[in-house]
C-alpha cells in the first residue's frame, strides 16, 4: 500500500515540477494579477497567462504533438488567426477620424520608425535578416502582424515574439504615459483640438476599396492583412450586412482572441522560453515599441509647431497599432492635465492609421526578406 502511495506522489505534477517551470508559472500569475487585479487589457492577458499556466504544468501533454494546445497552435503557426483578427478589426474600426484629418496618416507612419530602428538593433545583436525583421515587427504594437510576419520569416521565433508582442500591447497603459510625459510639456498636453469635419458615407465606402487597390498592388505581400482589414471595413460601411458585422465584431472576434491568446501563452514553455535569445527578443520588443511611441510624439510636436498649436502632440503616441488602447491612453493623459479635454476621436485617427502602417511595414519586410 505504501508503494502505491509513493508511486502516486512521484507521478504528480508537484513531484515533477522544475525551477524553470516555477519561474514561468510565477510570470503567468503576475500577468493574471495585472489583468484581473489591475484591469490591464484582460481580454488579452487572461488567455495569454492561462495558456502559460497550462503549458508549464508538468506531465499534461497538452502541448505535445496531438495535444489540445498543439492542435490549436496550428492556426497561429500557419498565419490563419492574424488575418481573421484583421477582418474583425476592420468590421469594428471607423476610419472616419483619419479620413477627416489626413495629417494623422503621417503620425501613424512616424510611429512605424520603431520597427526599422529595431531591425538595425536586432541585426547588431546577431539575428539574421529574416529573424531581425520578425523581431522588429513588435515595434508596431500589433500582435497579429508580428505573428503573421514571424510565421513567414522565422517560425522558430514565433513563441517569444508572439508572447512579447501581445504582452506589450496589453501593457500599453503602463509603458506609454511616461514616454508621453517625458517628451511633452504641460502646456502641450493641455492643447484642445477642434472637432473634425463630418465624413460622408460615400467616402467611408470608397476608402477600403481605394486602399486595397493602392496598397496591395504596390505591396502584394500585404494582401492577407490589408485585404482582410479592408474587406471587414467595407462590410461595416456598406450597412447592408449587419448580421455579418455583428458576428465579426462579437462572437468571431472573441473566439479568435481566446484561441490566439491561449496558443500564444502556450509557447512560453520553460525549457525553450528561458534562454538568452528570448531575453534579447523581449528587450528589442520593448525598445521598438518605446521608440515607435516616441517617434509618434516627436512628429506630433513638429506638426504642433507647423500648425501653430492646433495639434496636440500626444496624439502621435496613438500612431502605434494598439487599437484602441493607445488612443485611450492619450485621452486619459490629456484629461489628467485638463479634465475638459477630449482627445479620443482625434487620437483614433493616428491609431487606425497605425493599423494600416504596421501592415504595410510587414509587407515591406516580407518583400525584402521573404
């Protein structure tokens, strides 16, 4: 009887757990605290953190070939989930603020500089060209784009890149405010912006069609992301298929988010995740995202000077692709300085421009290194 009990104890996860697994499980618990206790992007962090837990419990086989998370991971590995996410984002995105204020396109473009500066840094740290492009893609703060590009260029880095990209997206409310405040004055943060013009339905319908022609013909490699984003937006703006739009913005979006979050988290397997290369990727990702935010703000300051104070430079921080988190951060920081200041819709212009910008940047990198 004692032997049976001893065998049972030996075959439990408690007896088989390693120090590395304990470290990753602890990181997962910190993510759960940030998501549930502090409310930091729970739709992203809860699935990611729980995927990390499931992947690092010993002896489950859940990430082995044929295991549940291994099967679900195929949608991430083969680049299926990211275009579907872009389809859903297109259905829920209003490009009106960007169309009404075309100058916001420049802010969205400026924020993508973080990608290309991170590319140089990654090469300097010993990554190959395709690997560096995959790692640098995190600078757009666009998880689906980073996953899509990495799956095409350096699929062996998909785990750490995906986890870092989504973690930084979820931590936008922590990372961006100090950068914004460092680069702007109190007077600049208090600037109020005038209401943008009303955009017609015809303009909104033509926009996804025109963008599809221009971008995909220029960069055919961007078709999966730009194509799905614009297709989703056209469905929304046509106002003829409300049930499809409702399904895309609700059930489909949340289903894909759960699958993507769980599988991204499951890539943080202790034995392969805790290594120097992963630490480099995490550091480059933070650098890329921070530089992208800073470039957006700096270009916002330039436009503020050119327009003689008509543009609040903070909206440049929303030029990264984290929709709508980055725009909400700008709104929150703006109201801290001036409670009567409402910058959300103005920040949404650069924010949605950043979505397009990150997809175009991915197309450029895929064209060069693919």
